[in-house]
């Protein structure tokens, strides 16, 4: 959901930015997003059915300027993959953008029904707006 939200928001702001979501495990590699996530995004005027799961790779540290994690477990798993201080400085928990210093996790909506996906959509949208507005301001 985050990739789709960020992608759409960047487009609406006229920003040319590459996004790529992934997991730290290989459980869903090659799979489409959860049907409920797709339905939630679609309900909000977007589409993520083109996305496929992939696993975080060492090269992501070089390929991306910012690496956002959704929860503390993923955050720790990503940081374990490098000893490079520059790489580590790119890794941030996403909700720290809207709740600085809180280290809040994005809740996993899998067991929360449709309302769980709606709540996560709202959190991710707020974070995307903050991050992309800052990037836009920096580029402007």
C-alpha cells in the first residue's frame, strides 16, 4: 500500500521519484498485494495490482536515498544487513515522519478486516504527504 500511495502522491506533486517496496523475508516474493489492500487503494482512486512482492537486497542501500521501514522488527532486520554508517543513516521508521521519535510501527492490517486497511491507508497517506512535501520543498 505504501508504494502505491507514495507513487500517486509524488505524481500529483510533479515529482519524478522511484519507489520500490519490499519485505525483509521471502514469504510473498512474486505475489500480488493482498486483495483487501488492493480494494482499499482502489476505493481511494488508485491501483497497486501491478506490484509484486520482493525481498530487500543489499543493493537497495546503494539504489535508494531513503529506506523506510514499517515496524521495529523490519527496521532491525534491515540495519543488520550493513555495517556502513552511510547506509544505516538512510534507514528510518516511516511513522517517525508524522510522529517524530515515537518509533511507532505501522500496524499489520491482515487480521483487522477492512477497517484495519482503512486505518493503515490513512497513516501511510499522512506519512507520504509529509515526506513528499519535504522533498518537493527541497527540490523547489
